[in-house]
């Protein structure tokens, strides 16, 4: 079974378009998950990202996960064969028949009626996490599907890094604006002649930072927002993104 080239281009174009519609990392991820279900005709998809502090995988978005699948994925340690293959070696994992698989032991997927599974590394020049899909359809997986998912995972992580950089630029601009306001309010009028008159305190407004949180969970927020913005391939990419964000705000 194969995927036609025009279908591959259609999938990539559709995903690229929906990812361009938001600069909120959480909304971007959730939109991508919804689109994957529809465009690939699958029953389950998910993304896990490495927390840069704990170096543990955290589930940041999923569709079709049951509570027992979430539990099983949460208790897998970094020595598990699935993670070693994907994170350690950078390989893709294709399970054509979960019920006959003896290598990875992902029993919760089989118990919930899933038949096949594909998981690939999420990476730029280094691995950031895992993206996976699963299907209840017993038809053979298309040969091109794993490679297509690798391309999609790279598109998503780059879009997330750009969204985080954009949000960081917004926060920096808000802080700079607040600092200027405080400086303007701290005028020479506060310096009174004599010691009898005390200066009235300046009301310092709180920094109004944009709400970048993904409302699903704090864990999800941390995993997304802790992505290393310096994972871009080169400095020029980062500066172009920053300039583009600045022009849009102007």
C-alpha cells in the first residue's frame, strides 16, 4: 500500500496552513493533533517532549488516548526499548500488528483495539521528543507513512520553537514598556526640599505578560515553553523570526 505524491503534498500543505494561523504553542499543538486524525485517517496520535530540566518525556498533546494508555506511557522509563530506539538511536518504530509484537510490550494499545502503531523522533539538529500515531484499521500501513510522519514532526517542532520565540519577544516588549512607564513616573517632583515631606510611593503596575499557558495542564505548559529556542539551525533563522514578529506587531 502506498500514498500518492499528491496526497502527501496535500497533507503537508494543510498542516503548514493550520500551523501558520496561531502563535500560541498549545493551540498550535492541539490543532495539529486534530488535523492528523482527519488527514491521515488514524484513530490516535500524540506528542511527547523532553523536559530540558528533568530529561524526562512529558505528554504535551494527544488524541484517542484512553486513561490506561496514558498510565502505561507515563510509567515507561527512558530505558524502555521504544524510547531507546527513538530517542537514543534516532530510529523510527513501526509496529504492523500490536497483538503480535513482542519487542515493545505496549499492551494498553492492543487492549483498546489498536492494531498498528508508528512512532518517530521529533527533531531539528537534535531530538526533542516523540510523535506517534496508531490505527484500529487492520489494513497494511502505507510504506511512506513513517517518513511522512518524520517530516510532519519536524514541521511541528520548528513551528513550536518559532511560536515560543514570538511569545518571548512579546513578553520582553511588555517588560520594556513597563520599565519606561516606571521611569517616567519616577520624576524629579519626588525630590522635595527639606526632610519634612516624604515622597509618595509610585504605584508600580504589574507586568502584563501574555497568557502563553496551555490550559490542559501545568506539565504540558512546562514541556512546551521550556523548548530550547536555540535549537534552530543557525542564528540567522532566529533573527529573521524575531524581525518578522516585530513587523507584525508594528
